[in-house]
């Protein structure tokens, strides 16, 4: 059939049409050597950046190997990491779902349950039944972190909130200085006594700690990507990897790794593009063309 001149395609358009016909964009993620994975920047008592806990490191390693995706770990202050993820600058590690976050992020399937424990100085325990047990309390939390929709709804109404760094030591120091009554801390451990023993081993030099027997929140962590962004195309691959790891018991085994002192890690040598004064969503090709 002869095609009218008005309907003839230029060579470039013809090539593009052929690509779209044989390789649907919606089902095929952009192939990259590495994928940026934004993680919270943690510090020791001297202010040095340290690695994630052995459990988080092992989970990332397992998911990377199982999915075939090579993660380029990018530690940032947690609030900034979330903003970078929202702008499409990388996948975001270890987030929990909240109504607010669902407005700008898409999530993988649940990876592992995280518990948010209430920590007080020894001798200052109180009965905790539900969120209303925190009435009138001063609670210190990690800067930029969120603790579920119920906590957000009662924040600075039922109780007051102080924000500190992600360092556990900094939040425990707030209790010692009587600047807070309760410190909220996340942990994969499911037993309050085990977490209490861990805190007293690691931070017994600055005080003695008790962990309330019931966690304030139990919710899974996820990997997240900016909504309506090409990074979303990796989520199905990650979901299949997570499912296989859970079936084999590999994730459960990672949760039972022994404690060890975190090692210092260098800062990223090439930080992601980010402009605080003019925030801009970064397209994947320009962001990762040299990686």
C-alpha cells in the first residue's frame, strides 16, 4: 500500500516507533549499571558518619543480589534524603508508609517489620496501652522521621515533640538532661528486654535505660520511588526479589544477625544533584548517564 506523503515518517520517528512497538516503555525499566539508593546518614558520638546497622546492610545486599540491581549507596540527612527521593534522585531505603508519603512516593511490598519502642530512663517506666498513654509527655524523635498516621495526628496536641539527630546517643542524652521524658527508637528486635539489654550494653556509659514492654508501632519498611517517575519501573523487579527472599527465610535470618559496632564510612564522593534554593526533579538519563 502506498503511503501518502503527509503520512510518511521521518527516519528518526520511524526508528522511535519501531522501538516503542517492540519494547513497551511501561514494562521495561531503563537499564543502568547502578541505581542510587538513598539511605539515612548516621553518626557516632564524635559526629563521624557511620554505616547502617548490620541488619540493614544485609537486607540491602540480599535484595541487590536477588534483583540483579546494583545499588549505589548515598547517605544523606534523613529529611533531605526523602526530599531527594521525592524529586526522583534515587530509590529511598527503609521507609514506612504514611498517608503523607503516599502522595509523592510509590512503595515496594513490605520487606521486614520494624518496631518503634518507647525508651525511658531506668526507674521512670509507665504503663503504655495506646497513644493516649503518652498524654502530656515530651517525646524526642529522629529528625525527619515519621511514626505512622496516628502519631502524626496527635503530635503537639496530645504530647509535645522534640527532634534530634538519628543518633541514638543524642536522643538518650535528651533523657539524661531532662529535656524529654521518652525517646522513640526503631529496631527490628521483637522483644523489649532484648532491645533494653542492647541499649544498656551500647550506651550504659551515659545512663541506664528501660524499654516499655509494648512498642508504639509495628510496621514494615519498604523501598520507595517518586510517583510518576521512571524509577517506579524497578519496583516490580524488587517486589519479586523480596518475595523470593521471604520464602527462603533469608530476610528472617538477616534480622537475627549479631550486634557489632558500626564502621565509619566516607561521605559520597559525587553527591546527587540538589539545589536547596531551586529544587528540581532530576530526570534519570541526565542523573545517571555516567554511572
